[in-house]
């Protein structure tokens, strides 16, 4: 399975959501979701941010490739930094939006503490993280910085 995530930045603030359903309910996260069969990762980010937040992405850059292994399963998440958009973020069934200067890591997935600071500092990342099959235990992983994606 492949997913996408949009890290939205405006000035010194980042747009997060408090997740209301699905895996990670209650956590603070960036908006995103599953790629559809005919979508590119960038199209996925554009669609998900519109569906979840009501904003239209005008400019985005691929900044991360993160592989998650959980139990015997795995999925790949494509991370985009969104710096230009139009619209006013609104709540949806997925989450409640909030603008924050600093990520509240204590209310986020444990892997976010590893890769998100790198992305917010302007780096691109290629990471792999390990979780239990129910996502409740984090077993660590690795995250390397890249100059560009190939």
C-alpha cells in the first residue's frame, strides 16, 4: 500500500490536524491518505488536503519517502512539503486543523520525532520504521538525509 502526507507550512507556522478516525485517532498529524489506483503521490496530496482541509495545493515539493513495516505488512508514505495553497483550512470527518509553531511531538507518532525535524529544517529524508502489527509498539528504525530523490 502507498500513502501520501502533506506537511503544510505558512510563514513560521505548520498546519496539523487532530485525527478523529482511523489509525492514529487522537494523535496530531499532517493530513494525508491512501493513493488511489490511478494517482501519483503528488495528486494524492492535492486530493487529500482538499478533502480533509478544504485547501487547494498550489506548490509542493517531495521531501520524504518513509517505509513502515508493521507485523508482516508494509507500506510506503510519500511526504510533500506544501508552501503555497488557497483556501481556509476547515475541520472534516478526518480531523480538526490547527496552526502551530512547533510540532507537539508528545501527541504525535513516535517516528515523527525522528523524521519531521529533518523535513522542517529543509532536509529530504529516506526512512524505514518498524511497528507492531497493531501499531501500538514502536521498534525504531533509520532515517537518512538526502540531497535529492532519484
